[in-house]
C-alpha cells in the first residue's frame, strides 16, 4: 500500500478559530445579557405586584371584617338601648317603698333544718375557704337538693371535672334522670366572646332560667377571662360582665367558690386577691371552716360563717358576732360519708349554746410564733414587746397571747410600773395540739406542754 505523504503535510498546524457570538465580551453576548436581565426584572416586578395585590386584599378583608364587627356591635348596642325600659340614670319609682307595699328581699335557697335560708335568688354569693375545706362539696350539695326537686342548675367548673362533680351529686341523692333533665355542666377554656360559637353559647346560657348557678374556681375563672385576680378594677369588671349577668338574667342564686390564703391571721375576711371580690357581691359571703374533717368513711362538719350580707336578711338568724374577723356562724353543714356510695348532707342552724365562736377560733400559727419568740428571749416580755417582736395583726396576736395564758403555756403577772409581763411556762407547738389541724399524734413520750418547766424561783 502506498501512502501519499503530501496529504499529511501541515496536519500539526492549528486551524484558524472562528469567533463564537455568545462568548463574553462580544456585542452579541452583551445584547443577550441585557435581554435576560430585562426579562428577570419584569418577572420580579410581576411578583412584587402580585404580592402587593395579595397584601392589599388581605388588608382590605381585615378592615372589612373589622368594620362589619363594629357595625354589628353598634347595632346590638342600639337594639339593647331600644329594648331597655329606661336609662339606669332615670329616677327610680319609690312609691312602693313610701306607701309601705314594698316587701324586703328574703333568701329562699339552701334551707337549714330550722327553716332559715342562706342564698338569695338573682344575687351573687361566695363560699371561700382553704383547700379541702368542703366549700365545693357544700355548693354541690345545694345543687343536688335543687335537682331532687326537679329544679334547674348550671355548674360552671374551672377546677375539677364532670365525673367528680356529677358523681358526688348522684351520691347526694339526685337521680340520673333528674341530673339529665335539670343540670347544665360547663367546663370553659376560653372567655365567652373568644369566637362566634363561644359568644352564641354564652348568650344561650344567659337566656335560660335556673334556680342555682355555681362558678367553681374563681381564680382559675379570672385567668381564663384574662383578668388579674389581684386587680380591683379588673375583678369588678369581671363580676359585672359575668357573675352579675348570670344572676340577674337567669334568676339564679350564683355561688362563687373561692380560695383564701393559708395564713388565717392575716387574711381577714377576704379571699385570695383583690378586695373587690368581697365588695362586688350583692348577695352574701360565707367563710367555710372545717370543724370535723371530711372524707370517705367520715362524718365531717363544716361551719359557714357569714362575712357579708348585702340584703341583710341572713344575719339576724345567725350566731353571735366574732370580733376577730367580723363574722357570724350561719350554719353547720354535716357531711356524712360513712355509708358506701352515699353522701348525706344536712344544713343545721348555728350552735345552740349561744357562744360567739371565739372558743373555736384559736390562732394556732400565731400561738406557736409567740411561743418561739418567748423561747428566744433571755427575760420575760411585756405585751408591747410581744406585739413588736411577732409579726401579724395586733388584734389576732392579742387573742393568741390570751389563749396561751388561758391554756397555761404562758403566765401573766404584773411587773414594774404595772407592766403586764409574760413568762413562758411550756412550749406550744401546733403539731402537739389536738385542737390544731396540724396535730401529729406521738407514740409515747412526754406531752408537748411538759417540755418546759417553770424556774425554781418563780413567784407563787
């Protein structure tokens, strides 16, 4: 085979390069780049216009909804004004009072065994007490009594659950068909006007007629409503927006179940939080105190002491006035749980001995504090020194000191310049006091009152 060498000449020489019109730096590439940039800018502008249009639409819808809501509210206010018989600023007709035909308002619910009553229809009341004092159980007992007479009750529960509340009501004697026919049980988690559905349900509640309404857990209820329980203005507004309309529009006697602070010496007559809780009531306020413990297999007793009676028809049927907290014993509620599956509740009148209850009021926490103060002092102390050395209200501290003297824990004698001096004879501890709710029985050993002996030179 013959190869033509002439054909291979020049094959190692690089061929001339033809320019590419889309290479960077060429006029064609720059024109193409400008077109691409313009197209991208147009796309971005279109997207911005679309986003602006969407935001405008949302803002329009929000403003439209707000305008409709305001219009509806204005319509409701005008309708309410049209339906109202008269302005609250209009003079009240006094003719019934002046001509003697007016009948004073009387309580007609929660009857005692002697024929007295504790609750006013259409008014707001409170049961306040420490945890496990039986205040909810007393309210549930009245609910059961209403239902057994085929009445109607609403239980608005912010603390417990339906199985506990309804279970107790059944054990207190209400039949299942009576509960089904007469009891409305609510467990709200939001304020009544949170949504349209909540508003409609609340309005339907206010449109009903009830004999009794229980608001169990005022502190939790205030939290659900977004109200500060320590703010007087907010608590007053809460009562006007919720508790009072519930009483006035449904005709129910409303019971608010509320807590008190642990320190009985400093709490006075008030529940936890604002003083307006007491001031805003237009019915009666009751302090619930445990006389005998409640529980399964026990026969418990709780005492209701009236701390406020706005209409004034309950106090005349109550016991003697107790100066320490300005209350009167209104009833003794016996809760008998000794039979399986049955809770028998009896509302009895105040103690028949006519005592003012002062003997039942033993400020044991302050008694212990005064004892500890006297133990820490190198010498006997006057009453003024005790008052300055121990925290608490003076009236209650004096009662605690008097109780220590009466029970032999402290001896009182006249010192120099006729000062009333106090010598510690025995240490006082609540845990060693059978009458204290903090009593802890001891196995053997010396009793607590014998832990301190009087000095040998103690004057007769």
